[in-house]
């Protein structure tokens, strides 16, 4: 989230998200402790009682995406396959057909 330029690893957020969303998204920090000489990383709340649903759902969605990618979903290829055909439609009528959805 520290990247300021678009490119690999960058995350885009819609402008409609409010301060509460980003407070939840940044509600935890990673803590590394040594256990038997090995580093163990865990996520701990920054502030007591802080809500973190935005962070949880973001992480779940990211994990689901990578699970689908590992099973063969290629988003770039899916988008390239529908690009030119969509120019004649209005944006409200765009439908992207995927082999992953029946």
C-alpha cells in the first residue's frame, strides 16, 4: 500500500471508500517474535477494540484470487479476449463471459 505509482504490486481503491474503511484496512501490524530460534510472524491489533473487517475481507479476496490463478485462471487472457468486442456496447451492457462461471 506504500506504492505511489501504478504497476506491479499496486492496489487501486475506488474514491467512494471513506476513512473508516482505511482505518480498518490498517488496523493490524505484523509482529515478529523468536520461538526456538526461529522467527514467527503474527498480526496484532494496533489499537484495542479496533474493527478490522475491511482487512479480513481484503485478505480473503486476495487469497481466493491467488487460489484461482494457481488453478489456471488467467485474468489478463480473459480480458484480452473480450476487449475489442466490447467497444460497440455501452458500459452498462458489458458482460464478460468466463469459462470459470457457468
